[in-house]
C-alpha cells in the first residue's frame, strides 16, 4: 500500500510509518509541496497512490470524481505528528481494507 502524504502532514511520517506503509512518499519528495490540489490528485492517480490529508478539499474532490485515487481524510484538528502516526498505526487493518475495497472513495479518520 502506497500513500501520498499531503503538504499539511509532516514529511517525517514517511519514515515513522515505513514498516506499515512502505514505498509511501510525501509531496515534498516529488516537488508537489506547493502544487494545487488538482496536481496532487493527478499525480496520485497516475502513480496509484492513496492520498492522506487533513484537507477537506480532497474529500470533496473524491465525492465529485470518485476514485482513483482514494483519499484518507484525517479529521483530528490541531494535532501532533505523533497523534497522526498513532491513528495510522492503530487503524492499519481498516486502512488496508479500504484501499482494497473497489467501492470506497474516501475514508475519514477521527
């Protein structure tokens, strides 16, 4: 399972979660840290990545366009990287099921 971590998430998450989400990347890794949501969406679609973001715009885009790419929307408000790491670890099995599900477009985590 390959995740694309959005600009509103710490690039450190890539290393912190490498054991569960290998081959995941941060938008900074591919020069998309200041890119539009449409550009991030297109890149994720082309590269078969699941977008992970705190940005509700991706949630809206997934409702309009469907998938791919799939979107994991983290709804934790103001929180630390440690808290985001914890939820992505704790819900790993649920996230894996979501990514494999052919019907779902987005998954909200809170």
